């Protein structure tokens, strides 16, 4: 199975992250982690894995912004009376929120699984200006791909070294260390959120 991913992986990584960012429920972050670990084993360049992932995240979010948010969103909401009434009450608040905090929501939304794609939809639906969306979306996609990719890359190298030197106890220690870093980063993002 590893052989398949080392020969055909980067296009699959690109498609998977693009579709997840658009809104298809696929494990894009898990794919990034897996490919970063493969890079730590010498199968890929971590720079290429990060670049492919960041590009896919940006493209997928922009597709969601335009197709679901801008082009389809309001028309889709208007199809059902109950949903249109609900949207009429909620959208003004969403528009005000996106006016004040849209950049932060798009940037930090990249790090939270359900917001990873819905932030783009909401930005398009509430009329966030596309240049502003693109800037914050690109910044979030690049930082997310770099942070998660490098954490998995160095965690993968550390785990391989720990297993070869200390056995499973070393791998468990590395896993606890990586998990601690992930928890601290996630808690930091929650405090910085809107």
C-alpha cells in the first residue's frame, strides 16, 4: 500500500485536500499527516508535500466560496420557505460578524475541522469581498499546511528514530510529545478565536 502512495500519492493528496476544502467529507488533514510522515521516511520532499497541500486547500476553499457561497447559496436557501425564513434572521448577523471578524474566521477556520470548509461558504454567502477572502484564505492554507506538515514530518522522524533506538516505549514518548504540542496549539487557537 505504501508503494501505491509513494508512486501516485501527490495527485491523490491534491484531489483529497481540494475536495475536503470544497466540502466533501474526506480526511484532508489526515492525508497531509500521512504524506508528511512518508516525507520523513524519504519518499517525498516535505516542501513539495506542503506546497501541494497549501495549493489544494486554497483552491478548494475558493471553489466553495464561489460555487456554494456566492453562486448557489442564496438561491439554495430560497428554495425552501422555512430555510429562507431562518436565513433571513441569521444572515444579517453573519454578515455583520464577517464584516468585523471575517479575516480571522477564515484564517483560523482552516485549523478547525468543520470550519475548514464552511468558513469559505459563509464568507461567500455573506458577501465577504473576494480579495479579502483570498488573502486570509491563502494565509490560513499556507500556515496550516506548513504547521501540520512540519509537525508530522518531525514527529515521523522522531518516531522512527525512537522505535529503532528505544523500541515501542520511545515511540509512545514521541506520540505523547506530539499530542501535547497539538493540544497546546489547538487551545491557543481557541483563545485567539472570535
